[in-house]
């Protein structure tokens, strides 16, 4: 199976091409640069470099979010358009699940995280169960303090990973003590080759048109509108 | 061989795709409007607009190709609105266009949104140069002079609010729902312009516009009347406001047509649907040497057919974008 994987859901941009199930190429940057300008150029470059024509693809895998709203939409728009117009399968994968793969051989729990402002996190809980590395508690947006209370109840070692760790590491260490383990360097960078593998293993979307980003929260205007509606009732 | 351009437009709250043949013929024209969603908020919310665009984009593209009965391999090029507009909204169209062009090895043509509005007219009548276009919409009020295809000189623009913005704000003062323009226009037909409101001519010879003073005058009129316990007929207020806007727009357009010695005068943009403006222009230009062209409503509001029409000219000029094309919210028309 040939898979093109795209992740622009956060600061890290990742593209990978899998050919006959083998990772043939990967482009990763961790830069404050514009995904809209760079994504298609990088896709073009990697496809050419690996000798892959658009028609050769079987699937497009995309990091579906959570993350930067604009970033997620760029990746999802490109993935949907490619899958639809090339009549290929589309697979959406949680951006947190992609990042969590970096800890899949860790003996304990794995918590990927992205900063969601105002001391909130986009995060989830991953780990091994019945010999399989998988999601153990749903992805969510949650106050950091509240999430750490939840994690403490497991009384297990937890590996925290993500490029936003510097913003939260101190608070996590204070709350979790020796139970907290932190990723370093490359551990914190989601790997598009892992996204491609997950894209190969998971079931494709039934309806490409209906596929939407996983924002994990409503637009602020929607929240305010709903509040106003409730007041009127 | 026929030139067939697939065009995409997502600069504000319409997700649109169209196929245009040889720059002048609409083969298909699909618009998915979000207006019902934004009405709740009293205006377009950028984040909500961007979310809707992602939901609609591929559906609209599929519909445009299906209605045209075309395959990607039949196409000459893909065109997309590069700007101006809401950046998050523009990005959806731009990235979809890039992915589509990449998938099928098609040339990519970037289009200025206002050039699109102007070229909507070419879907009706062949353009004759030099010409003048009055563009009036929620975001723009401009007079653009063109000496030939693809050449744009902005000779006048608004210094504060766009005309459409002024309509929306006045409508809010009169407690009307968003979008206010059509409501004011309808109300104005039933009233008389008996309230004295200012005309903003600015300095002599200027083709620029300003509507914030007029908007404040309307708000003050309502406020003062309320304080004195008087009631103003909303119909009369709407008629008086519209009379001021239309008089300035029409008169400046006419003077510019004279000074620049144009052959045609075109109307473009969403506010071109306004009955008062249409009637005002028709009356002023009747019997003049200038041919006045006013497109039907469906081509005045945002659509992709107009982008395809403008793209045909840019395509022939050799304009191309590479895969680094980005959405540019403040794109300059004169640099096109
Ligand atoms: Zn417009």
C-alpha cells in the first residue's frame, strides 16, 4: 500500500510517503513558518524524490487535530481535496495519537500534549493494553491542574511528550513528582511516518466530503451565542 | 481548443466553484452560502466561516464539475481567489486549488477578488476600453479605471467604512437583522427622503468616498428624536440615508466617466443588487454617451464564475502561481 501522510496540525510540519508499506521518505520541520506556503511544496518535493506520482497513492492520511485551527484546516483541506479528486481513500488520525507513538515502547502511560492557552491542554492518555499500544482515555481539552489530578489516580509512571512541554513541565513535575517522565528532543516531534503507518492500519473514512477537523472545542462566537440562547430560555 | 477554467472562491462567507469556458461562458456555477449560519452573530465570524469552508469545499468542487459534465483532464487551468478577504477563509480555497492543480498537473492562476467582481460583467457583455467600474460591497467601495484587459487603476476608494458596512450599521440602529442592506433598500422604496442628511463630497475633484459621517448623522438623528419624544418613520430615514449614499456614488461615478472619457461604466459587488443604486445610475446615465452595464444579482454577490472570467485574462497574460501560493488578505489590485 502507498500512503501519503500530512500533518500541519501544530507548529511541526510533517510529510511522509510510504511505498508498499515501507517508509521511503519523511520531511519534518519544527519552525514558526507558514504551513500554507510550505505544505504543497514539500509534498511535491517528497513525492518527486520518492518517485511517487499522485495516481500511485492508495491512501492519504492526515492529522485531524486537535491543534491550531488554521493549521489543521490546511492539512485537512489538502488531504480531502487530494483524496476526493484522485478517488483515493482518506484516513484521519488524531494529532495526539500520532505524537503518542513516540512513547509506544515506554513502560507506563503516555500523555501527548499541545498547549491550548489559559493553562489548558489538548491531551489524551495512551498506553499498552493486551499487548497493543492504544488510546486509553479520550482526547480532550482540559485545564492542566484538573488533568494532572486525573493522571495521579493511575499511580503509574507517565511519559509527557510534546514541543509545548517547556510551558508546562514545571507544573507537571510539581504535581506528579517522580511519576513524571519527560520526552527530550526528537521525542517531542510527531513523526509523519508513524501517521502514515496508522493511516495504513486504520479504516478509511466512509465519506471524504463529510470529513472535518477535530477541533475539540466550538468557535468562541458559537460558545457565546449558545450562552445567550440559554439565558433567554 | 476551448479554454476551460475551474475557479474557486472562498474569500468571505460563500464557498464557490465554477467552470468558465473561453473567459465568457458559464458552464457551471455553484455557490454554497453560509449566510444563515452567520445571521445568528449579526455578521460574518471568521472562525465560523473557515469551518464551513472546510465542510463545503470538496462538495462544491464536485458539484461544479458534475454540472459541467467534465473530468479534471478536460480542464485548462485551476484559478483561485488569492485575496483580499478573510485570511482563514482564503486559505481553504487556496489550498484546495493547489492540491487539485498538483493532483492533475494543471496550471494554477491566482486572481484578485475585485478583478473577479469587475469581470463578472464580461459574462454578460464584451468589455470595451477604456472603462470605469464602480465596486460596492460589504468590504469595498472603489472606482477602478481600466485602459485594457487586466490593467487596474484605483482612482477612488473609501477612507473609512465601505458602503455595505454603513448599510449594515444603519440597519442595526433601526433594529433590523443582518445583513441590513436589503432591508434598508426595501424600506427606502416605501419612504420619502425628507430627512436632511449630509453628502460627503470630500475635497473637489476627489473620487474617494467616506460614509462614517453619514452613519453617525443617522444615529444622531434617531437619538435626538428619541430624546425629544418624537418618532421618525423608519421608511423615511431609510430613504434619506439611501438617497445620500446613492447621490454621492452616482455623481462621483458620472464625473469620473466624463474626466476619463470612458466607453463603458460597470457596476460590481454585492451592493449592486440595491434597487436605489441601480435606479440612480440608470437615471443619471440615461441618454449619455456611456454604456452602463449592471449585472444580475447572482453575479454581483460573491461567486466563482467571476473568478474564472478574470482568470481567463490572467491566464492569457501568462500569470501563474506555484505551489507556494498563499492567501493574501490585503492583496493590492493595482499590482496585478
Ligand atoms: Zn466580494
